[in-house]
C-alpha cells in the first residue's frame, strides 16, 4: 500500500492556507466539485510541488439497490486521470432510492445513509463494487460512514461486514475514526470491537474529523475541533497497524490556519506515539487468526468460521443478486421516503431517532442550497431557513441541489410569497434568469402568471 503521510481535506475556502502549510504530504478533494478540464489553480500548484491529490466521491451510492450509474463512474474515472491520483475513494452508503425497482419515484437523500448489514445488502454492494472497480483506472477504497439510525434485524457487526467486503472484492478501506466514534454514541457500537474485526491490513488511509453532541446524539459535522475520543480511536488503530495516510477533514466553520496546524500536529503525534511497540503485545482476535495464531489476511485460506469465496462468486458479489436487489430496493425506498417525504416509519425503526435524522437531512439540504444559490438567503433574509424547512417537509429532492433551489423559489412564488413585494420581485427575477433555456412548464407558467396578476391587481 502506497504511503501517503499526513493530509488535509482541500476546500476552496482554505485553499490558500493549505498551500502555505508545511508538512502536508497530500490532500483530498471532493470529486464532484472538481472539473477535470478546469482544475483549480490551487490544486495545480500543489500537484506541481509533488503533493498527491485524491478525489473523494460522495454521489455514487454503491450501497444502493441499483447498479452504479455509468455516467457517474465515467466522471469519477475522468477525475482520477486528470489528477494522476494513486486511488479514488467513495462511501459504503446509499444516497438515493426508489425508481424502476420499486415502481416509485426516485428520491435523493442529499446525504450518506447507512446500508443494512445483511447478506442481501452485502451481495448487492459487492457486485456494485466490482462494477466500479472495472470502470476505474486506479484502485478503489471505501469509507465507513457515520449514522444516527440503526437498521432492524442486522446480521453482522460493522467489523464483520467490512471484513467480508474486503475478502470478496479486494477493495481497500478508508477508515473514518470520527465515524466510529459517532456510531459508538448513536448506535452503542464499540470502536475497539470494530477494529478487532476489520482487516486493518486493507486500510488505504484514515479520516479524522470533529463533531458535536446534542440531545444524546452525536452529529458528525466536520465543522468542529477533533475531540479527544476520536484521537483515542486513532491511537487504537495506529497501535494495530500504522495507517498509510491520515487526513484531517473540515468542511465548514473554518478556524484560523494556526488552529488547523495544531490539529494536524495532534494527529501526527497521536499516530507516532501509538506506533511505538507496547510493553504488552496486543492479543489478536482469534476469529481472524489462522491455525498457527497469525492474523489471516483477506482473500486467503485459513479463516475460521467461514469459507474462501471462489473468484467467480467474487465477480458477481457471491451469487445472483436479483432478488436481493429487489428486497433491498423496497427497504431503502421505504426508509428514505419516511425521512424526506413524511411517509410512515418502517417497522422496526426507532421513530424518535428517525425524526432526528429527518431534521438533520432537511437542515443539511437547506445549508447546501444556500451555498449553491447564495442569492436566496440574501433575498429572503432571516425567513430563508424556516421557509425552506417548511418547503422540504413533504417535498423530497429529486434532481440535485440546483434543481432544488429553483423548485423552492417556484414554490414560494406560486404561493404569492414572500409577502414583501420587493423581495418577491427579486425572487421572481432570480428564478426567471436561472430557469435556463428550457422554458417553464405550462403549469408553472400559469401559476406564475396568476401570482403576477394578483400582484398587479393589488397595486
């Protein structure tokens, strides 16, 4: 596994600060925010200095019931080539549900949602990974995600699920220790047990990030300092196997560069200290040792309580996944519809926790729309967020955040809002300018015409 060293998540807001930092060996950029033909000047300068740039995808949804979208895979492959990267990374998650497999409308989560740790989901995920691996020019590594909710009737722990995943597909792992902490608080899962069970030899690199607690729930915000419990999990991991790379993630609420430097220093020192040989050797989990007591590596014989999967089965994820895809599609669609469209909570889920997750999804959606369309909060002022949350309650996102921004503006205008005439005029002008070359639908035009007529009659 290639050594990466210490890195930081590259974001436009801190691009200048990252360029000035010393001791940065590599950076990670959100793949969907990078255009291969127009790479940011900051990334070009970093590459000229020999800094590795790894594209980190967020929209493939390899844990979803559908096969990976060919266009999204082609886009990720194009970015890998443009950045001359040694690997690309994505998530063990689903981000959309519905569509042909369920004979229902396709819903977008706008966020990473957990995959059930079941044999059905594992088979589908393995097959999707194989499809992605065949389409990408470099190796793929997948990240464990943070979750507020648990699926009922799961059949494996997180460590077991990841081990099976690596063994069947040979995929590498991006272990996020902040997500292990999140799942410890939110789902009662022991980070040490997960590290005991997962194949640390398959780790490509590690994420470290901050968050905050509210009402007994840990929010993986990427907008707060890294807490000590996360560094403790990093130390536990590094004591088992020195990770090839460790990266600090920060997505918003950026502190001064000196504070980022201090966090990077704490991460380096944690790894270096943990890598020193302990006075008492660690006892390896016997589940993953061979007959001689050595740790078994993924994809080899000698694993107790399991059989080595044939290469033919690995290529398809372990067998025919058609029925499994159908079952997974129905389960994921029911969950996502409950979260973003207000439909009943599926059986077995914690109703209160799903409410927390639904509010978090709506809040994130409002924040991202404000970033892609900053004119909306500028026009609406303090009314933007409550108006958007009310709009989003029963109106799921179906076409990405830019489409969502246009739909939100149309929703307000069709309801003759906002009440302030000048705000309404500015919002209408914004909507008309950005509706693009495709004219509004007849229904939309009629609604806007009626709203305009009401305004004219009023004045």
